[in-house]
């Protein structure tokens, strides 16, 4: 894995940082990831698919954007509750 090879691993999300940190902790991933770049504004224009959060991440990691792998995943089932009809 990237974190085991010494490469930086960041999390980019349209969710609030607190929610992302909670998810990472709950699933034992908080010690395997680096910074979290998440929604800080109600301005939807700054959310993915806008490159805003990715750009912030690349700058913070001082990374070459052309050489960085990027993966997109949905975390299904997190925070869901079965609702009563």
C-alpha cells in the first residue's frame, strides 16, 4: 500500500472533515492516511467534480499533479439508518 511504502496518502471528500475523520477512525484507517481535504464552505462550486479540493491537496503535499494517482470511491452505507415508514 502507498502508506506502507512511505508515500503520502490524503483523503479528499465533499463531506465535512469531521465526518471523514469519524469514518476513518471507525474503520481503523486513521493511522494509514494523511491529511483530509474536505468541504469547508457551502459553495457547491468548490466541491467535486471541481478540481478545487484536489488542487489544495496537491499543493499541500507539494506533489507533481501529473505523477499522482487518484482514486475515486464512494463509501456506501456509512451513516445510514433504516427509516420507519
